[in-house]
């Protein structure tokens, strides 16, 4: 049974379950170069620091937060109500 579904309520008040679409990661070029050229380094970093790895690259985290805020501000994503 699939347990990673999302419950969404539409304008009529009906609740439906949907399975989110899997998206490939979008990597910063310098991080992508490291991941694909020396993958053992990525495993070493996870073993040493745990995950998520954005903690290691704070400039990437800030870029992601800024991009997410811009999308929310533009109204492109509608935030579902708490169910």
C-alpha cells in the first residue's frame, strides 16, 4: 500500500488523495560536478555529517529558500489547508 499520498481539499469541500509526482533533483553546478565525478566523497560527507546535505552548503540553502519564497509570493503555488 502506498503511504506517501497527499490529501487535498478542493473548492467544493471534497477531499481527494493524490500521489505526488517524483521530480529529479536540481543540483547547483559545483555540487553536481562533485556528485558525479567523485561520488564516494558524497557518501563520506553523509557518513560524517548526516543528511540533508544542504547544511554543508548554506549558500545553496539560502538560494532555495529565496526561490521558494518568490514562488509563494507570486501565487504560483496554492498552499493546501490543514486537514
